[in-house]
């Protein structure tokens, strides 16, 4: 416990409440995620995983609570907070009328990435995700789902953010691409960056994450340190089924 107090908090969520009309979705989420940590956030469909992320990245307003990213309040300091993270949605979200290259250049310009850094990161990410450079000259509208997801993954890392937020990042990717994303998440955390990931792939989460939180009915029902208790890696699927009643 003492060890954690000395670590820098990268993401701090306090008493987060969110409702849609009369439907309460988040009923008081409290989380602290540390710098250099690969953190998993799992739960059934419709229990608030994506809503939590939507609130974190500033795409949805919430009713109560606070969210700090690298110490910046997402409501009070949205520009500073948004510069801190790269975000990959569960479904590819990009301007499909653009070519892949134009889209990456556009995203880099938003974050004021200089030409040298863009070139270095661009070529590194192309190689890492096994994306053909020739395909970047084609409109994104012609891409397969997996190619669109790869473009979104690349665009999220062009500015080398301190926090990488991924919502079901492996959906629609082939086995080789899934392995590449898994490797990238581990490498990112090793460089003292923070990774926050949701996934229905509990085996993946159990294998790579440092800690994992389980959300059910709008609240965190369990939080495990998988490094301190490695047995939980093997038991995570069973625990999840006991707490949440299965995947859907």
C-alpha cells in the first residue's frame, strides 16, 4: 500500500455519476491509475465501461464527480487534459474521405507535432502494425475494418501521449495485429506511460495488465493487483463470471 502512495497518479476518477435521462449508468466510480501502469477495466456490455471512457476523454458530460488526467481536470482544463492522452474508440472513428496519410498528418497538426517527430513516429508505427505505406495513399473509406482500426491506433500515438486510452482495441484485428497491439501496450507501460484498456478478452487482460478493475451495475465491484497476486491471473475469468454472471 505504501508503495502506491509514492507513485504518480496519472488518472484519478472520483465519485463519477452519469445518467441518460432516468437511466443511471454510473453510480459512483472511484479509480486511481498510476504512471507506468497497464490497467484493465472489464465488465459486461451496458454496465458503464465505454461511458466511463467517454467521460474521461471529454466526449460526454457527467452528472457528478471529477476526472483528472495528469492532474488536469477534464471539465475545467479540457485542452491541457486532452493533450495528455491518445484515445482509440471501440469502433474506428476517422475522416473516411481523407487518405490514411492525410488523416495522420491532420491529427499530428492538431497536436502540433513537428515534422521530424511525425516522420519518426509515423514510420515506427507503420512497421509495428505491419501497415503498407502504399495503402496510406488510398481513401480510408476503401479500408477494411482492421485497417481503419490500425489507422486509429497510429493516430492515437503520433504525439507520444503520457496516457493511452483504449476501448476494445483488438476488435476486428487479425491475430498478428492483436499480438502487435498487445506488444505495444506492454512496451508503452515499460516506458513509464499509462495504459487504460477495456476488453472482452479476459485472457488478454489477465495476461498483460498490472491491475484490473471489474465494473458491474455502475460501480467497481472488485480491484486486483495481478503482480502482487499472480494467481488472480489464472482465476480472473472465474471471478468475473461469479461477480458479473457471464459475458454477453
